[in-house]
C-alpha cells in the first residue's frame, strides 16, 4: 500500500514513470480511482474536504494532492475513465525484467 502511495505521488509529480510492467499494470486502477476522487471533488464541493483527506492519507504528500485536485482533476472533467496509458519498453538491461512507461493522457 505504501509503495502504491509513493508511485501515485511520483506519477502526479512527473506525469510519467518508467517502472516494471507488473507495477505499471497494478498501478493503473489505483491511479484511476485517485483521479476519479479528484474529479468528483471538483464537481461536488461538499465532499471536497473528505476526498482530499482520503487522498492525502493514501499518498502522504500534501503538495501532490494539491496538484491532483487543482490541475489534474479538472483536466479530466469531461472524460469518463482511461486517464493513464501504459507503453511497453522492453527488458531491463540488468535482470531482463519487462519495463513499461505509465503516463497520464493529456
């Protein structure tokens, strides 16, 4: 859970990550839920504080939560899902692990 919180915070910060394919595939549904919380918080102001606290408790980074709710959430206001893209990069040089790039769709 802590690893996914850190990955979500890093993906919010850089808007793209290079990680193993397994982590990228596991991160996608977690990231989709976090973005949906930010999107719904902007649509319903009464639930905004609750949703922000949920996200901050998960990712442990107030600055990234602020960026999520102020920039990323409104960006996907008219989109009903599919906020991320996974691109396969090939094997890692050291241990031949399959690598992938997960990024937010603009």
